[in-house]
């Protein structure tokens, strides 16, 4: 029997968007299962999350439902789901994964520094310093890794991989896009890898049903 995939998330882009893009580029059919939100939180239509929450592996969204031979199994946590889909689509494996996971692991450290700056007594000054120093240094390190492991504008290997999606996620994580782009100036390999996702998924993104719901 065939395997079917259902991606459960709120009725917006958010933490499920990369998984949707990975399914799309891999050519794997899937179903979006969308949940509504309360009036205090965007007030979006959809299924009742509170009723389904107990079935989620960790009580959070997104989670992935995989149905095979009439049996459904549920998997949780954003990056775990992304890596699983990327593996199914030939976009992630052990050889590329050790580089890609390095991007993700280091970015987790960088996010801690960002939140420390954001929650400081003078967040504007602290964030400006963060982007011009720690974040700029991180992008330089990633740029150097791409020079070793990537080619043809891709972050790892010579074709689209999960690594390019991770790069896109790094840029999309922050609201302070002017500071992000200033920090990225001169990191041409990072910028090229970031652009690859948009280029190869242009048709999907042009008709993205969640385009007006970015949270």
C-alpha cells in the first residue's frame, strides 16, 4: 500500500513552511491539516487545535502524520520533520548532513545571543552590535564552509539540498532585515544559496496559499 503524509500546523506559514517547500521540491504529495487560532492570536480559521493537541507527540505543532498500511504514526519537532522529508526527497544524507547540521547547530547558538540582545535594557543598541559582530562573523564562517562544500551557488554539493533551506531559514528568522542584509554584505556564497530556494520554488511561492499568513 502507498504511504500518505499529512502535515499538521496552524493556518499559516510559520514553522511548517520549510517542510511544505521540501515536500514540494521533492515531488512528494502531502496534505496540509490546518488549525485555527484564537481571536487574540491572529484569529485564523481552521480545525480546533485544543482537541487534537493530545495526539501530538510533544503537544506542539507542527507534527507529521505518516499513514502506511492503514496505520498512522505521528512525528514531532520542526527540524526532525524537515530532515525526514529532505531524506525522502534525496536532499539530505550523512555526507551532506554533517555540514548542514553544522549550520543548524551553530545557528542555535547564535539565536541565544540574539535573544539576549533583544531582551537587554537597550535592545536597539544591543541588536545592532549583535548583527554587526556575532551574526556577521557567523555568516562569514558559513560562507567559508560553502566555499569548501558547495558549488554552482548551492550550499552543499552542486544541487539543491536541505542546506539551502537552512540558509533561507537563517535569513527569515529575524524581523530586523536591514541589519541582517548589512551583516550579509560581501558573503556572496551565503546570499547565492539563500536565493536558490526562491528560484527553484518560484511557481509554488507565487501561488502560496499561506502567503498572507507569515506567522
